[in-house]
C-alpha cells in the first residue's frame, strides 16, 4: 500500500531482542517461556517486485527479535511452493523462527503429508494449521476436497504426529461459517485436543471482543495461549476490505473514527496507527500473551505502532 511508504521512524531495539534464536525452537515453548511475544505475518510475494518488498520488510523488522514470523498460504494452495521457499529461506538466512501456514483447501491427505515433509526439509518446524476458506470467500459453503480433510483438527493431528509445533486460528467474534459462537468455541477446544499448542486470532477490532474470546474459551477448557491479531487501518478504502476479509462488520466506533477524518489521507493513516496502538495497550492489559501483527509485507506501520506504544518490545 502506497500509504505505508513514509519516513521510517527511528526505533530503539531492546538488548533482550539481540539474543540468538534457533529456527527449530517451538513457538509454543517461546511463548510459554514468559517473555512477551511479538510476531509478524508476511504474505508470499507474487512477482519479483513483491519479493524485493517482502525481504526489505523482513530485514527491517528482524532487529526487533520477534518471537516468530509466519508466512501465509494462498487460496486453494496457490502459493504452496513460494510459501515453503520463503519460510525455508527465513530459517536459513535470518535469526527468526519461521512458521508456515497450511490449509486443507484443495489438497488430499497425501499432498498435505508431502507439503509437511517439504517444510521439514526446508528447516521449518512450526506450522499454522487451517481449514481455510472456500475460494469464493469466508461466507461461502464449505466443500471438502476428495481424499482430503473436512476439519482443521484433522490437519492439526497430522502435523502434530509429524513432530511439528502446531498453531491454529481463533476468532474474536464468531467464524462466519460457524453454526454459533458456542460451536466455534468447541471447535477451538477440539483443535487443542488434536495437538494444537497455541492460537492466533483473526483481526481484532475491540479489546472487549478478545476478552470475551478468552473467557468463553477458558470456560470450555481451552488452556493454550491465544495471540490477538493486529492490522492498523491505513486508508479509508481498507475499512471495507478488512470487513470483507474477516467476514464480519467493523464496529461502529472504529468506522466512525476513520470516517471523521474525511478525505485527509494523512489524518486517516495517523488515526489508524493511534487506534492500533491504543488497542495493543488494551489487549496487553487484558492479559494477551503477545501481539501478532499482520504486516502486508511492509514494516513502517508496525514500527510506528511500536514507537507509539513506548514499551520494551
């Protein structure tokens, strides 16, 4: 996004974040070690220019010594080879612990086993196991692949039995395809029972939604850490896209704060950064074990949030 190409802020990197990391280390173990977790999510590049942009963002964020970084998986497995390649390069060439995403969409069980083997060969030992959304979007009916899996917990079990540390998705509201919020909580518990060791939420817009997720999950017996996902709103058009991606409406108070800035792009962006920083503070106060930043393969907004927070990251 062009709005994220502004003057880079000067940030002080805490000494604690200069300790070396082993790419084989378990993400769940790193979170459980008691340090506040900060993590970054990247997308597989689509072309040469995107590749350059991705590695610029990685190099600019690496000094912050994130607990881990993750690389998403294209719809229907469209980015399989690129995702495996990028996560493998992170494992080999950086100090960061990489996690590759993997979805059930469009893959047979045999193909999923092969992809997990490719991850292991590339030096990637943490995966985010997802059912994945239908190609038509998160609200479309789910149709399993013949010879594949129907539920994320099946993929979780396969990856865990293969020796991977497995993370899963959680939802601060209710998944658009779920029968109810109670059923959604049961699904999260089933993924824990299948071997998942932590979860990352979809984009969180209000701390109260995250707190409600923690409360109902704990009440049903979910004990693993749940990291809230953060994506700042950087332009007015992004509001509609974020709602579409998450399959839910933006809270009225969030939309109103952005709309108040009108057509002033700089003011909209500044408000988005301020809102994200406020949300991070509220989430940490609510007991979040860490924060997971959706970077869109750029570093500036994330570093600006860190600067606004003025906390030891």
